[in-house]
C-alpha cells in the first residue's frame, strides 16, 4: 500500500507545552486528538505543506520550523508517513479555523483522549529534554563532579549518562548509585553507559548501549529507557530496528575525546538522520550555543561532556 505523506507540527509554547487538535466530524477517526498538519500535496515540500496547513487550520505563520522525526503508521483506512517538525515560534493568534478543539499539553501529563495511535511514540520522544549531560568524574574527581552535577540539575538538566570507562566495577557501581540518587531529587533521568545489568541493579532510568553493544544486541535491554551511540547509517538503522528510544550521533565536530575520529560535519549529520524515526542527539565538540544549529539540522538536542558541567 502506498504511504500518504503527511507534515505534522509540534507547536511549542514558552512553557514547553505542545498543541493538540481534535479531529472534527466528517474525517476518519473523528474526536481523536492529533498534532496539527495535513497531507503533502504533489509538488510541495514538507515544510511548505506544513506552512500552508498551519495557516489554513490555525491562522498562524511559522517563523521557526525545525525538522524532527519521521514515523510510519498503518491505519485500517490508510498507511501514512508522518514528517514531524517542531515549531517554537510563529506569528498570529492560534485559532481553530475548522471549528476544531485545541489543547496545550505536556509530555508528562496528557489530559485529552483519545489520541491517534500514531502519536504514542511521538509523545514518548517529547519527554526527552534537549540537553543530554555525560559524566566526567574520572577527569574532575568524584566529589568535584557531584558538586557540578547538582548545580547542573538545579539549572534544569534532566537527562544524564553515566560514562566512566576508567572506573573499576566497584567504583562505577558506587558512583552510578550516587548519581541516580542525586538526580532523582530533581526529577532527572539517569542512563548507564555500557552496563545494562548495572542500570537495572541500581534502578537507573535505563541503559545506554555502546556502538559495539548495539550491533551485537539481539533484543532491546529490559529497561524503561534505552539509548545507543551511533556513528554511521548502519548503526542508526540497527538502533531503530532494536527499538531504542533515542540515539546519539557523532562526532559532529572535532573533539579531544576522540581525536582520531573524523568529524561528520553538520551536512552529513543531517543526511544521516533525514526521515529517521528516533530522536537524535548530536555529539562531538559542541557547546550549549550550538543548540539552534543542531535543531536546524534535524537533531532533537545535543549531548555534552565537558560543556555540560
């Protein structure tokens, strides 16, 4: 069955909430809630189609439009390919021009129902923050790092990866448990790099697979959240097949952590993740100021090692 190409908007307000619209009578699945958007007409690009749909449906003109994830879904009446874009800025006042109901929602608490089935993985992806901090206690010292971690958590960091390749097994277990306990006080998630069993043992939010583990894995780890490190198209495809929640792709720029790894650059990064179904964090030589360029090239956000702390 041919897939119908659809452009969909994740419209985000200053509180981080997104807009959902209720499908009106006369359309398939009337009464269901969905992200605004519509079919991509012949000769249209996805961004142009979305700009047109937002004007027709909501009376607004998007002034910032970032490519995000692409999801396929099979309904009984049609198979669709949904090209999602994040829209953090627009001109005009949002109004339901097709008499549809509208509601601002958050990923942690969706109060409208029912939602179209295709949107379940999208809501899960929206629960991931835009900054992913990677620990460096081996370099800074454990006590110093934990102080910096708490300050970052106070400042809003909500996703942390414990990655300490030079720690012994005992050191890693002790340190990871400390990070999990500290992060829990601030409502942040912690994933453990390279040690799914340890993640389960200390009740971390999940596991982050190395690229080697990703390619060798036969099934997704038993964890609430699962991420993976990727460097090329083959590893990206494997992560999607395994059912990971997100990936980290890089290095985008040159980095002292991996001096022998040739950087992808932003254009190749964007080509790798075009029409990709999972949220992607850019990594490698980045700073907080690189967030907007990462969004423009399709990233969900950025992963930071030195510059997170």
